[in-house]
């Protein structure tokens, strides 16, 4: 019976890696992992596999209707896995917490909105043709309230960093986000640090965009009709340690320009060489009157590059 349970957990562990992009969760079902008693579960050192390839993730995102890996049920309990919201769990060291974030189902979106929050329609809705499986409708939505918006999802990022920049007075808001993107950004930061570039703050200029928001500027405004931003796996970022709202001088040439965004591109290239399953797009953007230089980073599943010169 125990052997059968272990085999089942391994199979579900592989599914979790694909769905949550949390590295090596399959290893977490080894006998060294024990079941923690409710009602106050604690994330312990042997559960570090839940913290991603970077080791810096602080949230596990799960769809409410999905099948859940045994390790998640033992850590967080079935009730939390079925209840949409943010469920924090302290780790055994007491200095950080890991949150279980249970998403609302995609089917709860009715008529282009959930409640008062307007979202629009994804390309695959209403039988529209899409380029492939990567453009399927999202699994679900993270419900964001004023109380949970600042929840840390990794060492450097919070839920609020990835929200669409519209409807400021409407709550709750809804967010599509993939853990793989956050993990990749943390790995990029670590790669920059390894090159002597100190990073205390990476600004997300644009994270998730609802289809409605994305369509407002359209392709004339530089937004693709099938932008990866609508699928929660893309972010436009720049390093802003001094908090002035602009890219820092990453290459130390005394100027702030697209060459600094190329430094981020170079770091992404190394991350993708080391983690092929995080491959995606990288775009380098020059400064305009509206914004400084920045880099687009995503985990679309295939290599894409633009704007490198």
C-alpha cells in the first residue's frame, strides 16, 4: 500500500512541475518527507523543493479544480486547496513564510468580467483559432484584495507587482500568473549578482494584462493581440535600486540606455542555458518619452529574441 502511494505521488509530482513550474517537487515525495499535522502546518527545510529552481519562491499556485499532489495536501490541507485565496504557512525557521494560493476557476468569468472587475476575452474563447496549446485559456485567477496584495511570492516580488494597471478603485482584482515566470526572474537576478551587479529591486513595469487592457493600445501601440502578458508568463522589467523609476546604469558606462537592458538579456541567456524548461522570449526596448529602457522576459516555451540592437 505504501509503495503504491509513493508511486502515485511521484506521478503527480511530475504533473506539479509542469503546472506550477516548481523545481524537483517529485523529489519531495521521498520517504524523508513526513506528513505535518493540521491545523498549523509548517514548511520545513526538507520542503525546499517547493521554493523553485532559484530557491526563492514563497508561494505555490494551484487551481481549485485541479488534482493535487499528495505533498501539497499533507502540507496545506484539503480545505485550503479547495478555498480560493492566499493561505500563508510559516517555515520552521520562522523568518519567512510560504503561501498556498488557490485560484478561482476560469469558468467563474462571466460576460468578460468577474464581479465588477472587467477582463475581456482570451483568444481561445468562443472558438477562436490560436497558434497552439500555449495560448489556451488560463487555468484560473488569483483573487487580489487590499489585504493580500502585498503578499510575497518570492524574495524580490509581491502579487501587486504583476497586476494590470487599470481599474484602481475596483476590488477584488484578478491576476493570471505562472510560477515559472517568477522563478526565472529570480534566477536572472541571481545571475546578475554573480556578475557583480547588485540588485535590491527589479521593477515590473508591466506584468499581467487583461485582454481588455491589452487591446486598448493594440498592435499600433506595440502590443501583440496574443501577447504573453495575457497568459501570466511575461513581464517587462528593469533594475531600479535607487527607486527613481528608471533603469540603473548596469554596465557602468555612465549612460542609461538600451545597452543596460542588454545586460539583462545576457543574464537571461545564461539562465536558459542552465534551465532549458524556462526557455522563452526576451526583448530589449529603448527609452522613449514615456519610459526608460527595459527588457521583456517570458517563459512561452520556445526561444524568441527581438530588439537586441
